[in-house]
């Protein structure tokens, strides 16, 4: 998990667990880096997978301003990356 920790630190990513209605989690960009919000009401395993899913969006550059991809394409790219990483 050292590589994951390095990625989180290098991108200045904050992970917060909060009560969310209607979604497992999301990521957003702020002036200092990124914030990943994950639903505290889901199981620990679902939280883990959700965090990894959102980190994949960041890794793939989906939150950058110049990205003009549909949500379907973004989700497909994340699934492919997670499969490649055996997650």
C-alpha cells in the first residue's frame, strides 16, 4: 500500500467519510488538490472499493478541466484500470 500512499500524498488527496444519500462516493478537485468523499453508511469493503474507484478517476485525469468525456466513458476507463490492477 506504500505506492497508494505515495499517490495520495503526491496529489494532495484528502479522504473523508461522511453520510451520503444516493451515492457511494465522489471525488472533486479543490485549490489544494483533491477530496474523495465516501459514504460512511456502506460496508468497509464497499468503502474501500469506492475509494479506489474515485482514486482511479483522479489517476486517469477525469477531474481535469480539459477532459471532455461522457460519464459512461469515464466509468468504462475506471473499470478497465481496476481490472488491470486486479481490484
